[in-house]
């Protein structure tokens, strides 16, 4: 097949990839791009847009950010049906956004990128798709989020189980769960959503917990139709609601980042929630965390504790020690029969791109360059990788608010970089190594004083205690840092052709 070309290639058609594609359409005249999106190619391995919301389809899957803060500013949604939207509604919203903004010609659905290599002589990225097709682009934008590669647990015998083994991010609706013995391994964000619906249909559910999580009440519920109509009729009301939610959630960064001792008040709220919903003292002790709240991800749920209290549910504290052909052994070595094993074990959050995919000049593998602790400049640019920009890159995770706000700030920053490249006819742009080093040294120093560095082990941290995952501040703070492009932090190569 003939080689195809575009000015910009985007990897991923989730929220960040679509937000970038929409921004490029809106800025097309200033960037010298065709108004019909012809200068942009968005590669997506899945057969539909949606990213993590397309692949995570397990029962109970929903967002833990209030609905009116979980939408793009360029595509507000007035008629959210619930305070916290479920996966099907979020996916419909994403598909509607792509359709309403005309993002269609850019999409290459069902077409993942097997490799992307920078050709220094040509000043272009050379992409090879999963199907073997070739494509080149001047600029490569990675919009592959941290919740894209499932993390499999290192449990002895996991491949020996003779029944179905499901991961929450690779759900199979064809596997029947009604009346069966189900083993759920993991008690994180996906597990607390999954357990209640499974408990309603399973004959018995064994829940294997290594470490209990702090859980706050969700206060979810339907949004009245008259409220939806009011939001649609008066856009100002919708904007005020969005800003009020943003301010209230950003205020939490004070405790997360600057005054971790303030989290004690939140712990008391979580303990009160636990006491109200779990009357059994022994079970309550097993569900009580022994670390400062916020050190690991805080979860929100109204129905998780009641589900664990059901007679057909057993909490196996200490986790699973091994899996055998017909069951799971608990921490004490006892074997418990199971028909289905469900892995609620999260994602390779710090390694969304595996080795052997993105190669910079001199065949430098981006994943190997990152190692165990990825780092980037403003989570967006990586020293030594020209014309490569990242969305939802290192240290852009947000533990207290909506990630979409961070994404929008990054999209604005990348748009500035692209406009600079166009206006000054730059062949390449790359962040300076000293600028990246200075930014990350300051970042890690700030992170040490946060609640995330208060002593627990979490997927936020590397084995040596560094945090390559989270942004230590408010969404407003990140927005301010990315609002003005510091050109002195970049090296450029002039002489752009075409």
C-alpha cells in the first residue's frame, strides 16, 4: 500500500486525542492546516472513539468526577442524567462530541500504531500501523492515557485456571456470571464499582483484598429533568455550575499538597461512612486502612460496603497467594473454589507506551528512556525527542479534580508550540534537557511534601519513592504554568520545507 502523509499524527482517540483534533480544526487557519482536518491523522487501535471509556465496560463502570466537570469546555453537556455519569453515557457523549465537531476525516479507527520512528534526515516521524501500512507526519502527538494498558498481577498459577479470567479493562459480556462462584482480585477504583452488581447475580463472590482503601460517600443520584432543561436553556447556569465544582474540588489541593495534616478531617468522614455501613466489628477492622487518607487514591462509593456485607460475599483479607485450575488460594493458603476469576488490578499507569513503539533520533526507545520514572517538561515535551508532544504525560495526573482540565491546558500548550513552528517556519522543536531537568527537580521536591509521599506504597510511586504520576497543585496552577510558552526552554531547527 502507498505511503500516506499528514502534518500531524495523533495516537489515540480518547478524550485527549479528540480534544487535540478539535483544537487543530479550530486553529487550522493559523497553523496552515486544511480546514477539513485533512492535515491531521488520528490513529486508534479500537474500532470506535472513546479511549478508556470504550475499553472499560465492566458492570458498574462510572466516573468518580461530578458529571458537570467531566466534559470539554468546547463541548458542554447540559443533560447529564446523574450526578456521576456511568460509562455508557460518557461514551455516548464522546461519540457525540466527535460527530458534532466534524472529527471524522482525521480518524483511523481500528488502526493502532505498531511503531513510530523519527527520521532526522527528513525531519518527519515514520509510522507503521498494526496492519503494516506506512504513514509519515512532521509532528507526533501521543494521546495514549495512563489507563490504557491493563496491569496483570504476579500471582503464581494465574495461567492454570481452567475457567474464564477477565480483566476489568478487557471485559467479555459473553461470560455468564449469574449463579456462579466469582473471585475478584483487587479492591481499587474499578473493584468498588464492580463488586455491587456482581454480588447481586453471583452465587458466591470472594473478594481478595491486599490493602483496604479509604472510601468516602459518593452522594450519587439522578439529575431531575427540570434541572437538565434549565442547564440547556441558560448556558450561564451551566458554566457557573462547572466553575463552582472546579473551585470546590481544587480547594482540596491545599490539603493534598500543602497541608497533609488537614486530611485527618477527611479520614474522620471516611471512618464515619464505614461505621454507618458496616455493623460487623471484625469486618470493619479489615476494611480500615492504616495509612494517611489520600496517600493512595481516595475512592467514592455508596453501595460497596453494603455489598460486602451480603451473605453471599466473603472478604479474603491479605489477598490471593496462588491460583489453581479450579480456585484461588488466599493469604493463609486455603483454597476457595471459583468458576470465574476477575482481575480488578488496574493499569500500567506509568508505562502507557510499551517498549518498542516510539523511537527518537538514533533509535532511542522512549519507554527505555523513561525507565521506571518517566519525566517530561510540563508533562508534554521530552528532551531528545523533537516534534513529539504528549497529552496526559508524566506528572499530569490529578488526584482531586477532573483530568479533562489538565488535558485542555496541555492542548492549548501544544497548539502554541505548533503555531510557533508554523509562524517561524521551524523544522523541529525540542525541549532543552536542562529545562526538563530543572522543571522535574522542582516538581519532585514539591511532591515529597505532599500526602502522596506520606509513607504508603501506591501505584503513584516508583520502587524508590519518586512520583512520576501526579501534578502537585491545582488545575488552575497547571493552567497558569502552561498558558505562556517559554521559548527559551526549547531548541529549534530552522529551514522548514513546504
